[in-house]
């Protein structure tokens, strides 16, 4: 029996979030593209698009996202945050914090965030997040947070030869997980995190720092123009990463980070 169906979601979500709009597809191109269209048509804050399988899943920096059919959580949330644009950097972190909390609370596995918006377990990526913005003229209308979580993949189900080492909850805990229950937990955590992002961003930032695996580690960071090798010392209020490199302080607003072995 499939562990993720529209009916099981309605049954489990309705008592906690009555009437929360969502769209479920057994197969779609990309929940992200679906959610972007729905956001432009006016979908309310918190609504989401979910799929059992994607045929054209998209990742950050033009990469593809392969979600093993029937084994992942593939979801895109439509968010309409009421916050100053200079705080928007917190949004990627907020989604990663929600995923890490959901995994920790539901499975007891020590998931961590990895800046800017991944979730890792024991040095391997278990979830990725793609944030895309919907603008109307110069006004930000919505943020679409697309989340892919490797849940029930066995080692042979993960795409071979990826640049980043990958894992799944099944690999980490040697058991099969009920995706519907995990998804309900994620919806709950995301709602809580989004509320804190607006009412108490300082507390949310403290949560992020407590979960972040790059803090105090030596890293190689890259954005469009530069490569920085140094030690991560902080995450700032706008979500940027503070790195000390050759005695100088650098701030990275976005980019990718690899953790270097401690002995380097
Ligand atoms: C990354 O790590 O590069 C981000 C991956 C984001 C993948 C998710 S899966 C659900 C949603 N739909 C997509 O097409 N992409 C995101």
C-alpha cells in the first residue's frame, strides 16, 4: 500500500490545519513549477503542492533533482511572508530549520542544517531546498520553497556519482518511514518556523546556529565571483554567512559551501 495519498493527508492534516489548501499529484513535472503558477493565481500563504513522483525536478543552480518515485517527499510551499526585504535571507534558513526539526522530532536522527539551505545527516545530504520568488512589478508577491527529502531510498536508489554525498532516512535508520506522518510533521514545523521568522527573528537565528553544521568549521565557499577558504564564525541576521579568511572578515549572502577536513 502507498504510504502517501491525498486521502491520508487530508485525514491527518485536517484536524490540525482545517481547510489548508494543497494539491496532490501522483506524477508531475515539478511541484515547484506547479506552485509558482498557483502562487501567481493567488494561492494563500502556507498552501502547498505535493507529488509522489516528479519527471523534471529542479535543484539550485540549474541542477536537476532526482526523487526516487514513491520514496521521497517532494513538496513546494507557497509563502507570503510579511517581513522586510533585508530579512528574506532568513527564509532559506527557515525552511531548512523546519526540515531539520521535522526529521529530528519524527525520527530522532540528528539532522543538521547546512548553509544556505540544505539538510545533512552525518556529513551527507538528505534534503535540498530551492527558493524562488514571485514578483509583480517591483513588489514581492510570494516565496516558493521547494523541498526534496530522501526518505525511503536504499543505497542503490540514490543517483550514482553525484558531486555531493547523499543519504536517506532509511539508510540512516535501517527502517521504512511513513511519508504521510512525516509530511504532516513538516507542515507543522514549517508553520511554526514561519511564524517565528516574523515575530521573533532573533530566536529563529539562534535555532539556526544551534542546528548549523558549518559553524566553526573550515570551509571552501564559492559564490558567483569568488572562492573563500576560511573558518565560519557566524550566521548574520540577514542569513549571510560570516567567514574569517586570512585574518579578514568576509560575508557571503549566497553560494555553496564545502566543509574541509579539520586537519587542514
Ligand atoms: C537543491 O538542493 O538543489 C534543491 C533541491 C530542491 C528539490 C525540490 S523537490 C520539490 C521541489 N520541486 C522541484 O522541482 N524542486 C524542489
